[in-house]
């Protein structure tokens, strides 16, 4: 509660007061300028916050996109078995700290090879069988 007063409301009131001081010859004008300055600060802050959220979301999406290209989902070997999405580097040792058990976990990479398979075209095989039967 105390933090929000120092960070947000106190500067808002101070800036609005400074703006209203320019119109101190007329109290009605000063009070109205105080509220106009307060309103403009709130609008400006909300626009600024929306722009920051837009760029934060954009960079977070780019980060997750890049991480999905070079990241892998692993399960911590501890008893809790928490899943982590960690970045993988092929030219370095990979490790991470489990967020659940707070232990460092090394990652061992294994590469396997498999023969590429071609799906069987069943329609063509059936038509060939029918031709052979005739
Ligand atoms: Zn763990």
C-alpha cells in the first residue's frame, strides 16, 4: 500500500500541483487545471503501459518461438518429476536448475538414427490385386 503511494500517486499529485501553480491567480482555473493534468497523466500512463505490454508480449512470443526451435521438454529426475522447457546447445554442456526441488540437473543428449519409412498406398495395391485376379 505504501509503495503504490510513493511510486504512482505522489508523483501524479506533484506534477498536477506544479501544472496548477501556473494558474494560481485564479483558484477555479488552478483546480480545473489540476484535474485536467491528472486526467492527462492517467491517459498517458495507460497508453504507455499498453505499448509496453504490446512489446513485452511480442518479445515473449519471439523468445518462446526461438526456444521451441532449440528447446526440449525434460522431466526432472527428482521424485516430483516436474517438466521443464530448457534451451539446448549442441556445442556445450547443458544443465538447468529445477524450479521445484532447486537442484542442478545435467542433460545428456542422445542421437538415434532410424530408417525412413514410406506409407503404403493401399488404394493402388488393391487395384493391382484386382487387375491380377482378372
Ligand atoms: Zn526437481
